[in-house]
C-alpha cells in the first residue's frame, strides 16, 4: 500500500511537471551554476534497434540538488512511432508522458537516485527507437528540475530519423539495377565497345616490367658497343694524323743531296 501511494504521488508530481514543461517554452534556468550536456546519435533508422540519448548535469553550486528529468522530443513524426524507455543501472525508470502538438514530453515519476553537487554529476539516459515508415528531423531537449520543480538547467541536440522506406532503398542497388550495365553493353555495336583493362596483380606487373627491360637490353648493348667502337676508331685516326703531321714537320728539305757512291 505504501509503495502504491508513493508511485501515485510521483505520477501526480510528474503530471504537474509535464504541464509546466509543455507550456514553459523556451526553457530558462532559474538557478545559476547548473549546466547540462545532451548527447545523441546523429541518425536513427526506423525499425532498427533503439539508441541511447544521454544528459549529464554538472554543478558549480555549493548546495546539492536532487534532479527530476524531463525529455522533450520536438518532431513532426507521429508520436505513436516513438519508443522511449528511461532507465537506470538497475533497470527501467517509471515516467509519465504527454503530447502537445509536435512536442512529446517524458517526465520521471521519481527523483533521480543521484545528486548534483560541486564535483559530482547526475546522468539521465533514455533508450529511443522509432517504428514505422515515416522519417524526419527530431530535436531532443532535456530539462532538469529539482525536488521543488524548479528548473535548474536545460539543453538539447538534433538528430535525423531515416524512415523504413528510405532505409530499404539506400543500402545497395537492386539486382535489376546491377544487371542493367551488362545488358546495355551487349546491345551496343561491336565497333563502339571499349576494351576493358584487366586489373593485374602487383607481382605480375613487376614481372612484365622485367620482361620488357630484358627485351630492350640486347639492342641497347649492341648500339652502345657500336658507339664505343666508332669513338675508339676516331681517336686512333686522330692520333695517327697528329703523328704524321709531326713527322712531316721534322723532315724539312735542306736543298743538298748526298753524293752517289
């Protein structure tokens, strides 16, 4: 009986907080020294596993405060497609939810087990999933209240939800699409087809390069040998001409002839 009264009281307080949260927009913190950091995946996919949205409250205030979490989801996606579970280390955490227009609010029935103090943080976690064909943008806004329902701090982040139809169409091409290029290639005339270059293994490429080098080595050696031979022959002829010219200069005629014997 005592637990039922406690749960009922928490639900009533949560409903009051829901009404306050829904109509209090935009959120403005009433207590200085408290901050919240909200993190969520950039993208959700409808029909896939739920992902975690996390909020962490830090405090620079000397006075410690208990925290009651409120998660607001602003989106034009049908609220019936939302699957939100507030949880702690020991399991799910009871909440109360309400939808007004494009905003769905999920508020804790009880205060978080933690306590926000200087040097200590309080963390709220939600498993969020989507079902159904629709997709769209969603903004997660988290507000932290104290035991007196005073707004301590608020923050948020944005995400994109891919619908089931979009998710099924985007992963890969259908068999018909993948077969289309082959059919078009067969239908093209022979003279318009372009030869395809096969992808070779690096070892095969290296072997081909070595074979090409070997093929060019023989002619290269022959041409080099001929050039060396011609160079040596030219040097020999030049030296012979120089020697002959030196001998001719040394044997100048004097105009006297020896007597015959």
